[in-house]
C-alpha cells in the first residue's frame, strides 16, 4: 500500500508541475505555513503534520492529502458533514486535507485555502477540492488536473466556483444576445426580411460603418427617394469602398459579394421612411442601432473583439444555431479545439471546404498569428495560408464579411461546390494544404442517388485534398463513424487505404444546442495508409464542462478548462494511465464503429464492497422470485407457490 501511495504522490506531483504550480512536499518553504504545520499532526497530538503537498498561489494556499485507495477518499458523519475524528483525519484524504487547511487558517494570516483530498492511483482516482475559510468549507466539483489553480486561472476560478459570481463572458454574451434578438425583431418587423436576408443587411451596414473614419456619416442617410441617392444606395457605395480598402481580391470575388448586397438598394421597404421610426427609413434605423449599440461599445469599453463576437452571435442567433440559414454553425470552443488537436503551426496552410461563416478559418488564423514571429509572417499568413470554399452565395458573402471584421480581407475564399473540385489541384493551394478543418453538410445522403453526399464522402474528398503528412479534423454526427450502409462501409475502407485515423472524440450532446445532432470529432493524417498495428485513440468527452443555461444557450463553465486540459494531455500522450471510461487505445478495422462506446470495456477492478453488493443484489432478486412463485428458476421443486 505504501508503494502504491508513493506512486500516486508522484502522479499528483506531475500534475502540479504541468499546471506550473511550485509545491513543497511534507511541509512548506513558506515560514508561517511551516510553523503552523509543526503542531498540525493528523493524530491531533500537537506534534508536526506532514501533508503531501502545500503551495501558495497568489493569495491562496493549496494543501493536499493523498490516499492509495478510493475507499479512503472521505468519511462523513451521519448528518453528511466531514468527520473530524482522529480516525477520519488519519485515514481519509479529504478529512486530512481539511484538517490541515483549518490549522493553517488558525495559525497564519492566510484567509483562503483550497484543500484537496486525492485518492486512488494514476489510472482510477478522484481529486476532490474543498474551499476552506473562516466560515467553514465548501465542496467543489472534482477535477482531473490542477489547471484551474494555476496563477493564471485561480482568481477566476475562485470568483466563479466559490463566490458564484457571473463570469464577465456570460454578462457580455447576455448583452450581445439581447442586442442580437432586438435587431432580429427590428429587421423582421420593419424590413420584412427573411432569416437568410437579415445577416446580409447587417453585413452591408457593418462594412459601411467601417468607412466612418473615411467620410461616411449617418446623417447622409436622409431617406432620399432618388434612386441613386437612397439610403440603400449610399450604404452600398460605402460598403463597396470598404471592400476595396480591405483589398478583397480577385475582382470576381468582390463582385460576387457585392451582388448579394444589392437587396439594400433594390428593396423599397428598406428605403421608405416610416412614421413609427421617427420619419426614418428602416435602413437608417438599423444603421443607428448598430452604430450606437455595437460600434460605441467598442470605443467605450475597448473590447476589440466585441464587433466580431456580435456578428458571430447574430448570424447564429436564429434558433441558437443558424438553422434558419440552412446550416449548422460550429461553436467557437470547438473551432479552437481543432487547432490544438492538429497542433497547428504558424507555417501551416489551412483549408476549410465547407467554411460557412468562416469560424474554423478565423480560429486557425488567430492561433497562427499569435505564434508568428513578425509582421511579415503575419501578412503571409493572412494572404497565403488561409483557404476556404463555400457553395452558397449568401454564406460566402457572410464569411467574407466575417473575415474582414476579424482583420483579414485577403483570405482565399471561393464560392464553389467542393465535391466538384479536383483534389489534386486543391492540394497545391498556398504552396500545399497541410491542415484541413471541416463541418460538412449533415444528412444529405437520403438514398442510393445521393450516397455521394454523405459525411464520409466529404471526409474522403477532404483527405484527398491535403498533402501527404497533413492533418485533418472533422466534426460529424456519430452515425457517420458507424457506417451502417453498404456505401458508407465502402468509403470507410477507402479512408483507411490512404489516410491514417488518429482517433475519434465523442462530444457533448448539446454541442449543437437545439439541433438534436450528437457529434464527434475525427482526426486523420493524410496520404499515409493506416497501418494494421496502428493504435488509435477513442475518447468520451461528453462531459466537457459546457452547460446549457437559460436565455444563454450553451456556455462555458469554469470546469471546462480542467476538462479540456485533461483531454489534450491524453490526446498528446502525456497521461500514461487513464481510465477506459474516458479513453481507449486500440487498433481499428474498417468494419468497426469508430466510437469510444464501441471499444469501451470496464477496466476497473471491483472492490470487496462491490462484490458484497452484487451478492446482496442477487440474493434479494432470488428471494423476490421465490416469494412470487418463481422458485423453479433456481432449481426448486414444486413449480410456483400455488402448486
């Protein structure tokens, strides 16, 4: 047992090091804490106590007690409180950690302590934090890493989990969603616009407002009835200038975008003054709303990404997912996760063949720009290393606008049918596509005639469009990884002949909130046939720390950082032992269901208590059957009780 506990201590030490937390063993290098521990024996004798680890992070103390058996995690009293008896503090992890935390609070000037009871081994364990102060203790959610307790995150964690303050991101999101909802109502009621037209009108206004520093003024929107001087014509004139200023090229691309914006000139209802709008046209009313509520927010609050955030939320507002646009928009935390899963570098060339509003391209661009060494590299990334295809004209215009609002008008977006493109030609873009991201259209294959439109067919075409050794990540319904139909099974065979399947991650069922699609992420290496003995990773990431909140939809909780870090540690091979309930590593066949649920097995050895509970359940079942005349099921003579 001592050896098991020592090994577990080393595992905890490695987690602390990975989180950048400098911890002391069996004492503390902080003099006041070390003095306090000299009388903190768990046996409560007044002698020295030796917690496994102590650390100070900012204003917080971290203290940890480890046990090698999860049965020794915590001992509670009959009323559910944590026991403080000598046996409890000596033999149980949470109880011992709480004991040390209370002693430190009493004997030092520190006022805030996180006490961790850690029990188990490196594969199967529970890391249970408590927050302890003069008012008592508070249970906190179990963790898998100590990322939330690092210097960069501990204050935010304290505010959200201990004080239960609303995160600034949630406040901002609520504000953005409120404005998006109001604007949607105005566009419908005053503009008579359909769901697919609303984003185009907002895009046109946003681009025109970007010309305010170059001469555009809202007073120019006077409701003139002269065709060349209507509010729509003026807005169109300035948005065209902004496309030129953003250096959108080639000319055919710019014209294609402009064609989608002609509705602001051609729609009489948008350009006719209304008494209920203060004798303004709907277009001027919309422009003033956006200017006062969005552009001014940027100036007054210094939130540079507020505009881009608003635009993304507005586009996805309808139903919370973009369904009214006929597309399923990928949440930002997923697009950012893609960049980590493929280990995106500033030298990579990204390709998204179903780019929608450009979410993957924007996340990829931002990550590469952060890693770039100088302005020259940044310029090259924007001009040469971001490529996308979108089949729909309206979505193509929205994607172009989105890229401009995020600081890039040079993205190599084209409006074409991806499946009709030559993969060999696509490979050459930007000097060679090295990374592919994709959220393909879902469930387009309805039968034999449309089998070529399945998600697997999109995946195969993407993998053929990436240079050898390149990486691809796709998000698809879990049904795509099962491959039930004959056609899908054939495509899965093809996929393993050229690319290598690195792994599949099952996601939170609410990732596409309100859509009803349960998704997963599949990651591949292109151009390298899948070896027979290749070990792939299959992960259950359904509990990702994101939750559905009323009026907000799917939002990030403070648990998400911890969950994400553990996922990435397992994906990158940093975790040697992991429970099969989270990840299974195995070889694969094309006939397998490429999902964690298919390969999962319970690798946890039952405890004696588990065995006794199973015996008790069996005996209870047998007794119940016998008393109901079913004794013959157990070899008893006499048939049923009435015989």
